[in-house]
C-alpha cells in the first residue's frame, strides 16, 4: 500500500478541507473560519492527510491550538468512505506529535458522548475522561466528554507514542515523517 501524505494544511487546501468536513459532519465551520485559523491564529496548527488511492486528494484533516502549555485538539474529520483505514489515527498521531514537539504538557479535546469510535481512538493515545460539557454540540445539544492525556514528556507517554509511531509506520510503510510538521507561522 502506498503511504498517505501527512502535511501542514495550506490556505490552498481549504476547499478540499471544507468538502471533507461537509462529508463527515452535519454542520461545520464556514470557509472564513479556516482562513482565519491559518492566517491569523498564531496558536493554530492544522494537518491534512492525502491518499494516493484518492489521486492525492485530502481525505482527513485535524487541527489543534497550542495554548501556553497545553494543546487542545479542535477538530478531526475523515471522509466517511476512508474511515477505519487509519487516516483518523494518522491525523491524531500527527497532532499529538506537534504538541510534543512544541513542548506542551498535555493535550485535551472534546468528543461526542455517542462517538465510540473516536473515543476508542483517543484512548489508544492515552486520553482519559476528565469531565462532561452538557449540551455542548449546537446541532443536537449532545453532551461532550472532555478528555486529556498525561504529561507528554513522561517516560510512559513517550514510550506509548514511540510504540504507536512504529505501528503506524508498519501500516503505512516509509515516507511518513512526523517530525517538523509545524505549520508556518501566520503572516
């Protein structure tokens, strides 16, 4: 299997990202939100995954904010037809690596109570439940589970991340490099 390409999101990627988001969710961000994130939010880092099987099209993306000493994953989306093929995991891994590279203490996120697949993926990366945000989602007022990781620089977490990296590299041989995925600073 040819390896997907994991790269920082560029403004030119926004139309494809919007298409992925619309396919993945019932409601999403407006185009202007992504433009602001990439050009004005100095805390924001976004990644895209392109699939060779889709002629290099973006099939997944994710983003996080680097806030003082904690990273917060703000979005992860995978085209429905590419779910359960490792693209969500690839994005989450890249985001956690970005956070670790930026010397963040931990990573947090919110996830729908009903999204068992995502919650299982996040648990693989050491996220655990720390709270609930009642009626968090605007589309249906579903609760969100707040999840966080232990310290990213702890020996146990570093071992976990290295093991997960090795698993991903076996699944998607060669060509995926997680280091130096920092998005360019907004201008």
